[in-house]
C-alpha cells in the first residue's frame, strides 16, 4: 500500500513539474498581450515603459519592461532574470506594507498558464532575452544553521562588506547617504529589522539570494561577485543571513486583532525618559500608517509606515510612548538632514488624536479631525521643539485651532537615536477644562488615532501618514471592579473591527 502511495506521489510531482516547464516553454506572448492590456498597463504603460496613468503616484515606480532589468532575480550576477523569477513576481507580487509596493499577487486571479503567457509577453518587450539566457539559479552552497557564533560572524561580515554604509550600524537603513537608482529615482536602504517589508521574501534562502545577487539597477551590489572588493564567501553570506534574521524587531510587526492600546497602571511617578525601564512593563501595540487621502496634498510618496504605542498611567497622569522608524532626523537647519532631504527640510512630527468626551456606546468622531457633533483634541509634537507639545482643537477638516500653550498641560519630549524616534506625550487624567478636554477614566474604551510627518520627505500639514481610530483602555488596578464593559463587549468590539477591516480590504482589492 505504501509503495502505491509513493508511486502516486512521485507520478504527481513529475507531472506537476513537467506541466510547469511546458507552460514556461510554451508561454503564448499573444495571449499574454491580451491579459497585459486588461490588467497591467495601468501601471506599466501601454508599451511596458513603466509610464502608465498610475505610475506617478507609485513608490517605487513600476518596472520598465523594455530595459529587461529585473531587481529581484535568482540568476548569477550579470545575467538576465530567469523565467521563474518573472513568474514568481507576477504570482506573488511584492509583499510588504502598503508603503512598500503597489505590485499585487496575481496567482489568485490568473491561471498558471495566464501567468506564463504574461512572462512570454513582457520578455518580448525587449530584445535582451533573444540574445541572452540565464544559466540557472545561483549556487547556495551549504546553509549554515543559526547560532550565537554564526550571528557574531555575520555581524563581522556585515561590517567587513561595509553594509552599514547604507543600512546603518543597526540595520535600520538610517546611514547618512543619499541613494538613487540607475534611472535617477530616490531609493531608501531596506530597514533590515522589518523582514515583513522585504520585497522578494524574508526566508533565509531569499536573503542569501539578495546578498549574493544584489539588486540590479540600484546601489545594492552583489557580494558574490569575484570582481567586488567587498566579496564574501558562501559561508560568510550565510552568516550575514543569520545576523539579519537575529535583528528583526517583532514588536513593530502588525498583529491581526490588536486594536487596543492597554495603558498599564504604574505606582509612583511616570517616566520622563524615553528609554526608562518602566516602559518595558507596558504592552507594545503596533499600527500601520497609511497616506492621508482625504484632504488636499493627498497624492505623495510617504516613507514612514508604522508606529508602536505604549501607555502608562497613575492616579494623576497618563503618558504615551510613541516609537517609529525614520531613516532621517529632520530638523530645519541640520546639515545632515539637508544632505538627505528632498527639497526643503521640514520638521519630523507625531500626533495623538482623542475625542473631546468619551463617546457612548462605542461611538467615534469622524476620524478626519472630528466633526461638529463630536470634536477632537490633537496632541502634536515636532522635532523643531523637541521638549514641548501643543494641543489643537478640531471639529472637522480645516477647523483646527492651536491652543495657547499656557492653557494646556500636555507635555512632550522626544529623542532620535539609531534611526528611531521615541516621543513621550503626557497629560493629567483630568483637567479643569472639561468642556474642551477629554477626561480619562479607567475601564472605559476611548477612541484614539495617530499621525506622523517625515520632514525630510517634505511632509507637512495634510501631507502625512495616519491610522484610523483604535482604542485606548486604562486597565484598572489589580482587584478593581470599575470595568464599564464586560468581556463579552470586548469580544464583540474585536470581531466588529476585524469584520470592518476585512470589508475595507475587499473593497480596496475590487
């Protein structure tokens, strides 16, 4: 019986690989052209030159197929991409956050044959594939298992190959170096601590391929090229893979269902140092930042893609620690910032948005600066005044008015280090101005939202990234019975948010 099962499985695999090879060899470019004209030209252009109607709004720009240059390939350095490389990108897209790439996965939309037909058509847009052919995949050698010793050697190889010159000492992509690709477009070094943003996969084999092949057309070189002065051996490249895997920061990874910032009660004074150990006692919740698309200045290419939030409170105050990765410290007049900026250097900034009063029955104001029925407070901090914050009152888009600093007790303090901004925003739980200020109460779900501005990317005013509404919950002291809503309400809340998010995603995909 087992022998029959093995025979069946072997036969299936043989048929599968033969059929895949036949599709690859017999891709019909004429059929691929019809698919391209329905699905692909909006971004890549009518003739594949990367100049479709949507191209100017995309970062990175769509691939120009007429050049025959593919960034993410597995063939040896100097060779054209393999058919399998093009097929994989069409099938899987380029995974990452919304800010990473606009290339979707087509494997759930197009049949395997359709995708191979597309491969044949996009290859026909250049004569490069008529004269050149890839010899196969690169040699992966013998993979090195991860260990403390391997990670240490990988860090040494990272330094030896001068990877830090672009990716930074800690892999945050924050080195002071302005980079452009072969077509003159601005490119940013990858933040290696966020593997979920890697555009060609984050498995060890994927990372080894990228270190070995490089990214053609960009400053990312091949470290397997014998001609390179920074060449690394197969073993050294595997050590680098293990080092890169070791520095990933999962606290900044989005987790489905996490919609509540849980403010933890703390005895004594709340920390004023962004690196104080007390913050480790607070749960970290990560949120995705997306471009503001409602008000003017909505068409831009953002760089900051996420924010991590922690919160602590005591009997008198509440404090939020906001942390986000930013490759540049943007302060007007700063020499390093001016070298890296796209035009004028503006301030980096971050804001918390809260309703003026705790809504009843889980209601929320309009997330775009509130509305006339339900106004909002915005706690705003900027790098130009790193030790202060201001409060802006809004009842709708364009209605915001900054308060006199003497009439608010919101305090702010920020620090930039190794590609990361950490900002504390703090305020009393209750104020004398109950008409205009949110009065915090433990055990109640309070709507909260976030926004950030990257000054080196020319972001100011309505040009920024933001989240939708989430919730902050001040967890009562141990043994307290002041929860307003039972556990069932929390479950309903989470399920409702997930249902809404999935519905929005389906609408977006349509």
